[in-house]
């Protein structure tokens, strides 16, 4: 996998309007791994993609009313099949972290890349997801010298008490082995 012009080559692009420029002095120094499913615990629909593109139907599910008007995004989503979709070019700021801090710095969106995995905290992630995630991370580490392997964290690490994803079902040792 390669990155060209801040986009993953050969990956489907689904541009999200939910992004803006990073601060001028902000280098990409962090990767945040998330877990998401819409409806919660259900996989295979394109509702996450719709959410990131401001096209979610608030009437499609009982819990979707609270999502109406939300403006969120991620740089990349990896489906359970391993299919990968890019929403925001890496040099731009996606809106994935919310209120967050890492290494004594607040506002992680400014200096991070967000990668969503289709999943839930208590459901094991798919083999294909680990394989594609490792390939994406290797490409990012190769493309951005400001990134380091120890700066790959979960959403729960940057927003403790507020977020739990990717959850206890995510196998961090497996990911680290896949990056070795």
C-alpha cells in the first residue's frame, strides 16, 4: 500500500465535507484507532460512510436521531471485510477525536490521523481488518517521518472516561506483531 498526494493509492475515496486545514505548525504525530458500528453492533451497512458524509437518515434507526446534524469524519474506515475507504486526505484535519489530549497536548485532531474500524468494543475484530490496518499504518509510517510506532493509540487513550473504543476486543499485541 502506498500514499500518493496524501491519499492511499488504490483505495475507494468517499470525500467528507467534515474537515479543515491543520494549524500551520502542526505535524502529523499521532494515529488514533477507533471502533464504530451503525446501528451499534451491526456490521455491513454503509451507515458509517453516510454519517461521515452528512447523509445519515435520522429515521433509519431509533438511535439515529441524535446523529442528525453531527459533523464528524475520519481519514480512513476499514470494513470488517478489509475494504478500505478514505474520507479525508491525510494532510487535512479530520474531525474524529473530539475533546482529547495526548502527550500533554489537547486537540488531537490537529496533529493526528483517525482510522476507524468497523466494530464494537466487545466483538473481536476481523482478521482482514488487522491485515489492512497494518498495511495502512506501515504506509503512514513510511510517508510521514513525524510519525512513530509508539504514537499509535486508541480513542480511549486520548479521551479516557469519555471513549472506550476500539475496546477490549481489539488485540493490540497482534497489531504490534503485524507491524514488526
